[in-house]
C-alpha cells in the first residue's frame, strides 16, 4: 500500500519483496517517533492474523499506529522502510485543513488520551507542534481544539470508569 503523495525509487520493490513472514513494513515518522502507512507492506496471512486495520473506532487518523501496536503485541516485527527509497511530497497538514480541521484535531485528542505516549512521546510538543519558532508563528486553533478534546476525553474516561 502506498500513499498517493509519494515518489518511490525502484529499489522499493525489491526491498518489499524481501519482507519475511512475521514482519510488516511501515515508514517511520521521525519527528513523532511513530509509524505511518505512507508505505505499508505485509504478507496477506499475517495481515489477517493481526485482524487488519480497525475501521470501527478510527475515522481520520492513526490506523497505522494502532495496527503497529496490535501487531507488536502479537510479536510481529516492525521493518521500518528506509527513507532513501521513497520521498514524500509535502502538502498542507491535515490538522490545518479547513474541511477536516475540527474532526481531525478532536480525534487526535481522543487517540492521545487512549494511547498516551505511544502516539506522541512528548506531551508538550503534542499540544504545541503548531509552534514555529523560526517564523515566530503559532496556530492557536488546533491547539485549542486539542486541549479541549484532551480534557473532554480524560473526563469521559474517568466518568465511565466510576
């Protein structure tokens, strides 16, 4: 599986074909220390053993990270795709897209509460990754939605636990 905004080198195909059973290939998101399905490859039988992607509770993002957590819990090996064999074409981040802005950031908050540091290891940077110190810019709207969602989902989980 490839994202449509990738340019791939021919070496990608031989690298994917060398993937062994019991492993799955995903790209590594360096700035967030998480996985991304920009490039995703797995043997069909392994995919079925893991249960595929969870479409029941994920609407806008992180299906790849949730899949990687479940696969790792079943002792499947993660094979990070070398960044030298693909290039991602940069575009506006989904969390700033006007059509999905609220939904995306609200779901990001829900997933952050559910998975804690496994989705984003640096709590402060998760709230403030819209901060661009070089340009002295700060995008307040996504941060406000993430903070609101963070408190909402935490209170909701506390209420349902009691």
